[in-house]
C-alpha cells in the first residue's frame, strides 16, 4: 500500500491480451472473455460486479461499483465491443511500432477500459478517495447503438453527479464535450411490377419514387445548422425491362438539436403522404436515435477544472465537438454533465490503421485520476 507505481510494461501486456480477443458487438463469447478479465480485476480492488445478460446476440453488460448507494459521485462508462469481425485479431494482432500500438480496438476502446481500471486501482492502492461513491458501466453494444444497455446506462446516469466516458481523446489530444445526435433509417419502397415495353402504365416504379426521395432528402442538408442527411446505400429493381417493384435506401442523419431531427421526421412524413408515383407505398423504419450531447453550465465548470489539472501536469488541454456519437449522448441528454474523450490519445478508429499513442497513456491516466479525486469537482454538487 502507498508505494504504488504505474507499470507501463504491465499495462501494455494486459492491453495486448485484450486487443487480441476479438470482441465485435455480435460476438458474445469474445466479449465475455473481455468481461471476465475486468470482473476479476475489479473484484481484486474491492468493487462489486453485477453481470446483466441482455440477450444471446450480444455479450454481457457489467455494472460495477465501490459501494451501494442512492447517489453516485461519478459514473464511468466504457464499451467492451469493437466494430471488427471474428478473425481480425489473428489477422493483425497487437503490435508496437515506435511510439504507437496497433490492433483492433486498441484505441476504441480497449486502452480506455484499461486506463479506467488503472486509475481506480491506483486510487485504491493509495487509499485515496475513500468517501467517493463510484459506479462503472461496461457495455457490449455501443458500436451498434447501445439499445440493449440503454436502460442500464440511463438508470445509472440519473443517479450520478457526473459522467466520465473513456472514449479516446482525439488524434490532436482534445477531449469531447459535444457530439451530434444521430438517427438511422431504413426506407423501403413497394411499387407495382410491369413489363417496361408492353404495359409500363400498369406499373408503379419503386425506383422512381426512391430517386425523388434521394433528391428531397439531400435538400434537407443544412451544414450551417449542423444537420446532415446522407443516403449511404440505395438499391432496387430486378431487370432492365421491368418497372421496379421494390427499392430501398439506408439513411444516416446527424443533428445538433432535437428540433432539427423533428424537422426531418416531419419532412419524411410529408414525403410519405405525397408520393409522385401513385401506387408506391413507403415504409420508413427508424432504426434508432442518439440524442445530441450538448455541454451545460456544469459541464463547462468541470471543463475548467480539467484545464487546471492539465496545467498542473504541463498538458495543454482542449475540447472539440464531433459528429460521431457515443454513450455520452445518452447521459448528457438526460441532463447529467458528461465529459468524453478521457481515454488515451489515438486515431484511425474503426479502420485498419487504428492506433494508440503510447506516450499518452500515463499523462491521460494522471488527468483522469486527479479529476476523480478533485475536491473542486465534488464541491460542484
Ligand atoms: Zn468507442
């Protein structure tokens, strides 16, 4: 006790173990392995762990806490799932080249998970922060929208003063205080098939109606307001000489304010009720929605504490807004101040070039640890 020292080599060894486990969102076995690693780790430092089995398609969600309380000083969030298929870890396992570590999920966010643990382990070993009530949620479906863990995260968030999310810091080192909201739609067009040469007038082209939707949806882009509507996939039809019976598009929506999303939904309803091709029916399936994350007054107060901690450590810290979503969207939209990007620095998430800056591990761990223990933070609530 008391003489704890951060051991980077050990950290990297444990990170290698975690990165080399394939844990895609639809790989419950892989995620269970990652979960088992952390269950043991947290039990070792006196935390209790509750495992939520959500369904057989996705892995467990862990609820971890250092005490049972009505109110938590801090909620820490991380996700154990990655976007990568089974076999990726074998294909390109954990590697270190110069100051960077590579491998599937190395920055998004296996190093974040590990840093969270190391910060809490050090606090425990040094017998600090004994009066803090801390809850942690490690979920396994973040990369597919957190629909299964939404309830668990929301219930924990509303009982907490503040939420810290261990998603990576941006490549330039910035944290994240603002994220756009996100919507996803699958839209299907059902028309009437007919021979294009013999009696096209008896048909109703699903593709023509779809084409009109693509153009109309594109008009809804409003970069100034931060609203983007992207038709990412379009398909339809069966043959050149057949009036298309079926067509479909997949649409991604990003927005800064809920009102913007409501406006898009209204425009979609108008399109449904006013088709240009009579006889085409349109099914809109809204697959999910993440509300926007916008900083509140308290978020900015916490931010100045973080800046100060950075100063003490000789790190100039900044924050950015991003179009990508995370579980911080859920907690911030519930009115709980949420700080994201508290993990180490890296980039290339979701791609082959994903990397972690090894030099950033310890400094960012220090920031997190000092933030958790900050008396100024606890005085805010
Ligand atoms: Zn992530």
